[in-house]
C-alpha cells in the first residue's frame, strides 16, 4: 500500500489526495459510505484526516484514520496538531497508530485554541510542527525523543508538512520549506492555489529548497499543491480577505461577485467552472494535488471527472 502510494507520488502519474474532516459525532461510517457510493476512492491515491480544524470538536483523527485506511485500503494521512498534545502524547499516539499501520503523518502547528467551540480550551503548544517532524525522525531511527531504543522498532513513518501558497516575499516561504525539509518532511502540501503563475512559482522555489536542504531525504521530497474549490462568492471573498498565505486573483473575485447577483445556481455554475479550470491547469503542469472541500465529496468527484 505505502510502496504504491510513494511510487505514484514520485512519478509523473496523477497523485490526488482528498481531505476528510471527521464528524461532530460518534461515527465516521456515514462519510465512508458516501465516498464508497461515489466511487471516489477509485480515483485518488489516498486521503487525509483532519485533527479538530479551527479547534472545533470533531471525532478523534487517529481512530478515524484507522477506519478510513481499513475501508479503502489506501493510506490515510493522519493530521496531528501540536495544539493539543505534548511530546509524550505525540510519541504515544505515533507508536499506537504505527501498530495499526497508520504511517503517513501530516505535521501541523494547529489553529489557535481561542477559536474553539468548547469553553475555556487551553492549547498544549510545546513547539511548532518541527517538533513533531523531529520526533518522527527519531522514531524512524528506532529511538524515542529521549534517545532510548524502542523495542520493537516502529515501521517506517512518512512525514508530511504544510506551506503557505503566497507571501509578498516568496523567499520567506522557501526558507520555511527548507526548514521543514531539514527536519525530514517527505512531502509539502500547500495552502490552496488559485493562479497558475502562483503554482509555477511554488514549484520553482520548492525545487530550490530541495537543493538548499541538508537532509538526504529532501532529494525524494515532493510538492503537493492544495486546492480549495470556490463555488460561492462569500467564500471567495472570505479566503481572499481573511486567510493568510493565500492569494485569490481579482478577476476570480469579480467574476464570482457578478455571478452571485444572478442567483445561487449561476453562482455555483460559475464557481465550479473556475475551479475546474484551475484544477485542470494545475494537473497539466504538476499532477500532484490535495483537495479540500469541507467534505463536499460530490464536488470532488465532479472536479476529478
């Protein structure tokens, strides 16, 4: 399973992963059935499972990832947020997940606890996501973070990290990518990209970052471009105005705003057309994409075709 996943990632074949957000409830089976009914699992290389995004309560990401991976026999990239766990809990979770063959990990610092929908939540932020990447490096060498040998040793873990898609000074993004590659990241997933020129620039700086990295594993690292399809003008404007690290071209914003004046159906039609064009253009130049749709799997299915 993981050999095929990595082989596809390192090839010129289409590599598509889809983000799954576990429910605010006690079962992920409904989400899994929805994906099965669409046949979406046949069109992708794997799935990622989020870890309480925006600090909002969801079902446990680790246990959800186990069910997703077992259901589809494709790797589930387990998102782990630094917000909720100290280094003891992170190591314990990684070792337990490893025994269930959950071995692709997306390291995130995590959205701040102040955004939570739960009263008086406090973050457990020992460090940023590079701590988790460092822990995984130790585990892959057969030792815990205090350099005590692990018996038995865990199976190989494949760490992923994230990157902004845009900054006024793109060199800042490159420096952060170099840092994460130096900590052993095997793949970098970007924030959503809405402009083909932005995609080309990210590919260029990623290749430069690989050259500058001191880690041998960086030679095999890959860039995965994030895609968040926009089918509503309100969402488009929110992303453009409020979400750092993303840029939405003005012509897309204007087109969505105009479409919204003609009703929801027109708005969604125009939004899908724009999203499909961006998706296809990016797949043409760099067929490695991570789709984020807030569990709108029908939209995923239509985009991939």
